[in-house]
């Protein structure tokens, strides 16, 4: 799925850089945003196939943004994967209820992240 456009929304600059490098090396076209507001502005000019969405963002949360995006026909087919460092009981269910298609807890597994993302893209394409 090389060349697919991915948006990563994460307020932690180290996580953002790591995730971008891991996916860029695999050939994905990766854009990044530090918060929901920046992501909304970026989504006016790009159409990602997948969004990796941190749940804990300053201002609007990742859950709120995911709900907003899935309610918009323009983004209903975008794969949204929730990611969080502070996994709590019920977070997975909340993410799925907000329209997320999957859930990954941090720390990110650097060995498996590209294949996990490829699997989500393949599942959605079929």
C-alpha cells in the first residue's frame, strides 16, 4: 500500500516523529498535525486514506474529532486508528463508538506498526 496518504495527529513530538519515520520508510505519504484544530485545517487540502489519532489531545480530543469526521460524508470511508499512551479500561470501546476503526496503545511497537497499518488499509479496501 505504498504511496497511501496517512495523517498522524499527536501532540507528543517524539511519538509524532517516530510514527512518521516508521511509516515513511515503508513508502507511505505521511502528513502530521499536533492537535485536532491543525488536523482540521490540514484536512481541507489533503484526503488521507488513514488517520492515526491520539485520543489525548489539547483542546478538542481525538474522540471528538473522530466523531466529527465520521459524521462528515467526505471522511466516512477514512480509516481512523485511535492511539493512546494512557490506556484505561473502556478506552477501546469508546474509540470504536466514536467511529474509530481500530485501537493501538503506546508505546508504539516499532517492529509491527507498518504491518498493523497495512492490515487496516487492506481490510478496508476489501
